[in-house]
C-alpha cells in the first residue's frame, strides 16, 4: 500500500475521546495506548490539498447480521506508525473527518488483517485506514477504505430482552427494529416447532431532542445514535415453572431466531439463581 497524501481542515476545538470498550467490541485503554486523534493535538487536521485515489481495504463480506464477524485485510504499509488505526464509519461521514468513527483498532507493525464483530446500526458503514505523516508526528492521512457494508436486514430484530410482569403469569418481551410500520408480534409455544400462540405489542422511540443535555442531544457517531424503534409485548396466562419458546418480529420484516425462557415458579419461597451486570454499556 502506497502512502496517500490527503490531509484535512484544521479543527482545534475537538476534545473528543473514546477510551472505553467500543460498540464493536474493541477494547481501548487510555493509559496503555495512544488515542488515534490527530485532532486532539494543537495543530489539528490540515486542509485537503490533493485529491488522490484511495486504496482498498478488503472485507470478507459486504452484508452481515448482528454479531457476525467481518474480516478486514490489507497490504501493510512500509512505514506504519504505532497509532495507525482502522475505524468504522457511517458512509456519509467526510473522509477528512478521521475522528468521527464508531470504533477503532490500532494497526500493529506488519499486521494485515483484523476481525470485527458487527452491530446492526441500520445504516450503511465502511472501514477506513488512517496513518500519520511526517515520521509519525504529523496529522492523519486516509490510506484506504473498504467497500460499503450493510445489514442483510435493516429491520432485523435486535436487543431482545425479557422482564417479569407484576403477576406470576406475565412476561414482557422487548426488541428493536428500524421501523414502526407494522405491529410488533411475539409468537410462542411449548416447543420450538410449535409456536402456536401469539401476542401483539406496542412501539415507541426517542430522539436527540428528547435528551436533556450534551452530548446526548447532539446526533453523531460518538454522541446520539438513532436507537431505532423499541417494541414491547406482554405475554399473559403463562404457566409457572414452564419453559416457553418464542420469536419476535413480523412476516413483512422478518423474524428473530427462536429463544426460550422458563417462567417463575408458583412458590414464592423457591430458590432462584441470577446473574447481575453492573454495567452493560
């Protein structure tokens, strides 16, 4: 891969960081890794002076479902920097905006492939490779980008959750899609092959304008991301201590995989087991 001389407009105001676990499963530690933010440095990002053809990042697939892996491959550059990185972006994010990624991973010396666990954000995405100029002391230049990748189903049911209702015979089922066009539904039954019962649900969403303060009320890949539509369905008349199989979705937009849950026991004194997460973010 040859170095590409493409640089961008100064932006000295940027102070954004992503020093946590990224949404695509990448781990970032502020104390052990440099931030891939040329725009954090006082000299900012330079103005684009030369338009050149960008090399390709190869991807193992251009469509995906949530949690599937995509492998990104490339030819290593001869003089890589320790904070060269590959990021994932909305396709409409300007190429000169190296900072506005969803997630990133640093490129190691002579590395030529990278695995990404995909999240359905219901928008077209692409991978981009950025490297720093001037013996790794300058600003980021775009080295390569991938073909556009997109979900197989923009309305794939994702983030499926369960919650007990007030009564022993109740269970709430919730999930996300990209649309409120059709009434959400849960099909369920006592075996995976016999989902003989169904229940319809309700739909809601929220926008950046509903949030109280920045950065939550500003749309962007590291601020507010459109959550899609949240569907909630109440199942009733469930038998205690009984395993049910279920799926969510619609005939028009497709169905989730089949999952299962076991309803609460009738005896309130019976022992239960739980796994608690302190933070799922």
